[in-house]
C-alpha cells in the first residue's frame, strides 16, 4: 500500500454508495443487482455485467435492489481511496498481451480483460465501509478496510 501511495498511484476521492436502510449497511457490490446501463441485462451485478462484460459502479445500475431484502437502496457519500489504473495501463496492456498468449486464460477472462483495456482502465476503489477486514493504515481512513482483491495478493 505505502509503496503505491508514495508513487502517487493511490488518490483520495468521495464516492456515492448504496445504503440499504432496512439492512442498515452499505451494500458491497455482490449485494446489489439491477439493470445494466449499457446492455439492459436485467440481473447485472454491482461490479460488472456478466452479459456484456463491462465494469459497472453499483450506483450506475438502473432499478438497483438489495440482494438480501430486495429493497431499493439510497445514495450516501463517503471518502475512499482509489488505485489509479490509468497510470498503469501501458504496462498492464503489454503484460496482458504477453501473458494471455503464453498462459492458460479462460475465454471469459480474456474477454473481460480485453474489454477493460479497450475501454481504458478506470480508477478502482481499494477501500470500503465495513467493520471487518484489513484496516486502511492512513489517517482519516482507519475506519475503513481494504477490498480483499487489493489486500490479499500483496499480503
């Protein structure tokens, strides 16, 4: 984390999130479903559409619903940390071209990765509002935890 932060590959921003008032919690991507804003797939998830392969922010879904209780969540703003993937795009694209040919990538993984690179890599939030997980060690963010996809691979 600190190496990325010191290299200015992590930045701070506020983000609108979906809050389920019935469940009294911010909804992780996997707890939100709705209509894809790009292809109108009815059961798109809060992070990506399995039909068209595009990344989605849960707040972009049309008619979002909580997967736990089916209520429509409300928007609430919160400060978070983001990995600036656009700065890494040339290296990531080169690595993908080489590794997808040399390695064993599923066709689905190749399609999703290709679409991400084709559309330009976007910043990805690395922190979340949960009570469990690895705490973010940055002042002002110690009440947040890292997304496991960010924390687990780097230890």
